[in-house]
C-alpha cells in the first residue's frame, strides 16, 4: 500500500522569505502523480502544484516549486517570497496513474504560519 | 470561478441516526469523490463515483455508507446509522476527466454524540 509522510506538523516563515515543506512517500509503482494541496482556514483544499513521476523536470508554478527525487521517494515543496496569504495547511498527496485508480493518498499535513 | 459546494457545513447528530451530506459538484465534471478527515488524522479516501456507479471504494466505506446522484446535480453521502467514530470532516470532490485537476468542497463537519 502507498503511504505519504509529512514529518513537519508545523512550520513558520518570515514574510518574503523562503520555506521548504518535506514529503516522502512509499510505493512500488513507477507511474504516478504527486500533488501539493493548500487548505486555508475554513476553506477548501486547492491544488498548488502537480508532478508526473515520469517527468524528470521539477514542476514550477510561480513562487511554488518542487524538488522531486524519485529514487529517494521525496517530494518537497519550496515557497519563495512567502506572503501572508500562504498561511495554510499543506497536504502532500499521491495517486497511482494506472487505469481504474482514482484515489488520492494524503499525508497528515503541515501547518504553515507566515510571520509579518 | 466554479466551485464544489457542500451542505451542511456542520451537522450534529445522535449516535444511530441517519445522516445525509450533500454536494453539488462543478457542472461539467464527471468523476465524484468523498474523502473524510478525522480530527488530527490524514485525509482518507472513501469512494469514487463515475457513470452513476461506484468505481472504487476504501475499506472505510462499509455497508453503513452509500452514495447517490439523484438528480444529475447533487451528489450525496448517506450514513445509515452513525457511530461516534464517524465524527469527521467530510470532503466532496469532483473532476472533469480522469487526468484533470481535483476540485474540493469546503467540507461538512459531522459530530456524532
């Protein structure tokens, strides 16, 4: 079974600084997707960034980038130039890309605080 | 921007009562999901639904749970006889196709007393 581990329950960062959230996963599959979701307080989870396992290039979305290390099964999220609006719960998630597989497996989340 | 909406936002019920949680997915989406998160624990997959039938379900989704898309817009999760351990935040999600982005609702908090 797949597992996703986020070892940092809470993190904080100064506004305008950079922070990295860690995620490791375990799977025997070679084709899969990895995701980072953001959940602001009392709001829905929204997709921040997505990585296909077959792509060697790390995904980037504006201030958000990932460091995907497939051999190490590591998928960290880097937030540059942190803003107050980045404060949220961040979930790392995995999904097998094979046909008929629909479910996401989530980590426990990392609560990110941004200090003005 | 279209979004997934869920009602109620919070429901308190007595153990043994039936509960129905409602979701309105984004209108052109075809795949629907329920996830739940017990306080302090991981978000867990419950069930996926496509073409008017369950396509995948987890061990959590036992006979006490059922899903339905009664009218082409609502997607409901029914818990027939609630237990204390059903207390959780329940998230509905939808996607347009099997590779597209998954959109989540804000969640329905269920408290079973």
